[in-house]
């Protein structure tokens, strides 16, 4: 992106000296980087480099052994996933994690759970504020459906949809939480070129229209280079590169990690 | 409405909108599904919206007599753009949104377009791209703001901005629109519809307010349209059928137009709306039937049995019932039961429960398709017309729907048969002229005011019009029999095994045909018969396939024998081509019409072989692969005879 400077804001997320080990296996070693507001940051690296672990640390699924995370000015060592969610961090998963038997609409609606305030009973009886709330949430969900252009499958059970569309629905559910920081774990894995183009378009649109900050993991280098403002490269749990796509493309250490070193 | 001096005139479409706003102001005029909910606008709302938009356009410098391009899917705001332009004495020019750039540039320059109202970013991008070549274009207004945030081109603005301009403008000059309306005349051009010429540049067909209103009233009387009707508008706005059905007819009749959410949701929206009037080209009806058939294949045994049994009942008595002919009590009871278990649920599933009348036209409809819909109680009929006649020539009256005719002339329509059997039409919907093309106007309209349709046909003893072919393709056999290739080809193409046919016969002794098999259908058939084949060329040369096609042709011959005019043009000999006719090899046009002369020339050897008594013929042809390389394929093609049937006339003699 050439107009990077125009849209970037202050730092929204800063990770410092994060280390994570499972028993003797060091998944992450002393990782530090920062994410600016409205930025699209890609995390890349070979298989097992610790990319998904990094995302899991950010949204509180894993608790790091050392280091700290500063999110919107609050420093903490660890947080729980629901805390992350309530503070505006949403994510999608490498393997689709949707409710297969439920409709697209209902699946996206689940993304609104944290925004629902009405009591259980009121919701069951569909009275008073619960009713207004439901209408408000449904409206938001419909806007997302419109945004992602999935009107025609609104009422289709997710299990009956092709893979590419399921990925889109998952993005929709993450968007339903109106996140400030969106974590996408391989949003384009297993897609064909057309589906990848669509998904890239939506990611850029989300970033542009809603100003959402996006951290994504992706293997397709073409997509990564086109989409991201900045790239962080991990290898064996260590950060070996951090910079704009052009910088990364010319980074010797990164080239070695991807292509192997000839002695 | 705040207008204090009601306009007495009701002879323009824009005046009629104001009348609707007064007389049926609270009735729903148009709906659009947005964010999953059907949003409605009453006639009073529509009149206001049109007024504001007209004010805004005027404030931006849109003047009387200028043209307004409209491009996009069927959206309420785009329909209001027609009305806004018309109330200012301007002329809306809808364009096909998938038109290629070259064609768009041509139309923009031909119509000297300064203002365009489009649906979304996609269209804006397209117009900005061609803007350097369209010298007059200076204002692009978009409806959907999605993705438009970063556009700062001075010519681009949103619909809201224009409407807000209009609001101010109207507040300053409240009687502005009334004054503008007074200046509009019923014989003014109300719309220009460009017809895409297959050979020449597109021609702009100019239609008047009077034509639109007269035709809409004629149709209303004929089919009994009322203001509580519902239609779904999903066909291109640049097409005459949609302009008449979703715009003019709605204004004249007052029925409700429904705009689908997106082109992918049309089927769902159709079911939700349950329109009372419906128009679709044959291909849409065909797709629907295919879906039904496929879903029935997956149904349980009992359901399959029920479907099969009762569809047989429907085929037997359904047609008689819908046409009002006498049916035995037993069959009536059976049909009644079938209606409860199969036909009514099926109609509901198709979104056709409430349909009073459904029309199809524009292409030939297959007999099975036609019978299917009528048999399950959907009043599907054919109509005949073209852009130049505002689709108002012939319609099938209720109870007289026949497969082989396109109906009887509509009230006010006169039909003559000219040279070579060409149909000449005088219709209230007749075009005023071709836009800036007096030569074309002169060529198309006779001195006594009849339009040359270019279709060949005749009127039978019951007063029904039968269309047989394009007049220029119609020829004669050496014995003087009329030869209508497309008519024969269409008859053959209704067989699922046949993909394409080219018939020869003009100035020859008999009719012979080239056939392309439909790979899927024939391949499937061959597998079930246990016939092995390696590919298209192999399958096309199998003697068994020849026998299969021979039966198809003989069936058509039998059919032809029943018709006195056509019995002489039965197909005597045929061959199956070793390759599919392809647009890449210039054998078809891009719209998949056979280029008859080119094919005849390219395969001259084969044509000669058809007319001498050869049993086989060797041919070598070049073909282009998809990557642009060319290759040669050769084959020994067998030629087969088909039995012809005796005509009823000869039998009687």
C-alpha cells in the first residue's frame, strides 16, 4: 500500500519479549512487535514457526511464560479469551469453527453475544428491551450480510455451504462483534484463486470501511505482499524479520529461512 | 402532495404518477428488499422522490430534451430516475450493464449523454474509464455508496446529494415541477431503448408517452391487470419487456413492483412475493423445471411415485382444465387430488401460487416445458413483439394458448403479411423513429405506417399468428415449398440429444441437416445402453447414435406432415458433425446463433455429400483450441437417411 502513512494511527497493540513454551518445546522466544491502528499486519513463517501460537497469545488462549502485551494502553501479562473479546479483539480460525447445523444468519448472530444485555428470561419471552435489542442486533447482522454479499445464503445451514463461503461466514461472525482488532488465522487456506481474490477484497474493505486493525496469518505470498502494510516473519519461534513488504522481500535472513541456506 | 393546482392532463407517464399519488396515494408502488426486509414506498412517496430528484437534476443543469443514461440492476431509485427525467422533458436511456465498453461509448456519444445515474461503484468505475472517449458526459450519479468513500472525481456524486439539492431547489420554487410538466406533451419521446444489433451498430428506438400509455392500457384490458397486482422486476431495465412491465404498466395500472435483493436471491424473493403477473424468457422457465427435476431425482421412492403418477394425470387433463375444455368427472377428481398433493405445493415452491397470468417470449419455448407449466395450473402464455412495437403485437388469449402460435393480434394492432412472408405490424406501441437515424427509420417503416418485423410467418384460419423464421433466412425448395430453416432447427433442438442443427434446402431438392449432439445427454444415454466411446468424435460417429437421432428426425417429420405449408420441407438426409460448432471457429456468433452461410461454405464437401447419394464423406477441419493454438481434426462422417411421412393432404387425396 502506498498510502500507508495517511491512514495509520497510534500503536494499538504492542507485544514485548513474549516467550511461550510447552514443556520443553519452545514455541515462541522473545518476540516483540507492535501493531498500529488501521494497519494490516501479516505474520508469516514456515510451518511450525509459531504463528498461530502468537495469535493465541494475543487473544488470551495461551498464556505466555514471559513478556507483556500492551493493548490500547493497558499492560498485562495474560488475559482470558472472553476479556480479549470484550475489549474488541475478534478472530477467525484456521479450521472453520462454525455451528454447522445453524443458518448463516444465526451463526453471525452468535458473534453479537457479548453485546447482548437483556436477561435470559426477557430474551426467552422476547419482551421489552430484549425485543428492541434483538432488532438492533439483527440489523447489524444484516448489514454484515450485505457487506459480505451473502444475502442469497442467509437462511442456508452453514454445513451445506462450500468451503470458501464458510470462511466468509466466519469472517462475518468475527465482524459481528464490531472488533477493533481482528485476528485472521489463514483466512485463505484451501481457497481457489477466485475465492482468494474475493476474500482479499473483503479484508481490504473491512480495513477501509470500518477502520478495523487486522493481524493475519497467511501462506500465499502474493496475497500477503498485496494486502499487508507490514509483515512480521517468524521462524522456529523467533522473529527474523519485521518491515514493509519490500523490505521483507529483500531481507536475507527471510530468504534463507524460506529457501534454505546453501553452505 | 402539496400541489394546489391539480394537473388535469393524464397523457404523460409523469402526470400519471401524480395522479396515482392523489387517487391511490397510500397504496404501495414499489418495494425493495434491503437488509433482509422489504421496504415499501407508496405512490405518494414515489411522487415526492421523483420531484426531489427532478429538482436536483435541474439544479445540476439537466435541461429539457437532453438524455439521461441509466445503468444498473432493478432498483427503485433507478426507476424514479426514469420518471424524474421524463417530468423535466428529458429522455431516459437505459443501458445494459454488461454491455462492452465499445458499445457503451457508442451509445453515450450517439445520444450525447451528459448525465448518468448508475447503481454502484462497478458502474461508476466503468464510466470513469470511458469518460475520456465520451466528450459530453459530465455528471455521474450513483445510488449505492458502498466503496465510494475515496472518490473525489468532480463529476461523481451520490444520489443523496442530488436529492438534497432538489429539496432546496423545490423549496425555493415550489411550483417548478408543475410548470415543467405542463410543457410535456404526450407525443414527446418518453424513452430510448437501444437494440443491440448483431451485425450493425446499436439503434436507439424512440418510444412516446402515448405509445407507453396506450400499450399499457391495451394490456390491462386484455389480461385484467388490477392495482392490487404484484410483479417481481428482475430482467434488465434496458430491455423493452421490463420497461413496459415494471415501469409503464405499473404507472398506468398502479400495481406494485418488487425489486429483488440481488440477482442471486431472485428465486427466494420470488417465493416471498408470490407475484400475480410474471414474465420470463423460456430459459428461466427451463432452469426452474430442471431444478425441480433434479430435486425429484433425490426424493424418496414414495414421493417420486406420487410425482410421477400425478404428473401423468396433469399431462392428461391439466391442459384441458386450464383451457376450459370438458373433462370427465373422474379425471377432474384425480386432478383435484393431484392439486392438493403435488401441483399446489409445487407452484408454491416455484413462487407461482398466486400467478394469474405468466408470459414468455423472445425465443421458442419447448413443448414439454410449455405443457409442464400449464398442466400444473400455471397460466403460461406466449406473446410476440419487439422493442420497436413496445412488445405489443400478439398475445395468446386465455383458453386459446397453443404451442405453435404466438396468439392473436392485440386490440388496436393490424397485421399484414408482406413479401417472403414477412410480418408487417401497425401497433399503438410503434416507435416514433430510430434516434438520429432517418435512414433506418425509412427502411423499417412502410409508407402506410407498418413496421417491418423481419420475421416470416402467417395467420392461420383461427386468426392466430404463427412465426416461422427470420424472413431473410426463409427460402424455397426447388418444387416451390417454403423452407424455414430456423423453424426446423428449433423443432429439432427441443430434443435433449440435439445441441445444434443447421438445415440446408434453399434452392435445392430436399432438406438436409447437420447435427451437433449434446454430449452430456447422448453420453449418458450411451452409458445406459452399454455403448463404449472414447470422446466426442467417437460418440458422434456411433451407428447407434445415428439410429437414435434418426428417430428424433422422423418424429419431427411426422409433425411437419400435419402442416400443409411445411410438409414439403421434411428432412431427408442428415449427418452428425465430428466437432461442435464453436464461436472461436467463427461458426457461431457470440450469442450462440449459427452463422449459416459461413458453415455452409466451410463444410461445403459435406453439403455436397448430403445431396449426392454418398454414404460416407471424409473431412479435415481446422479448429482453434482455447489457448489460441490451432489443430486439425479429420473424420469419416457417415450420412444417414430419414424416413419422411406422408402429409395429411396427400393421404386425403
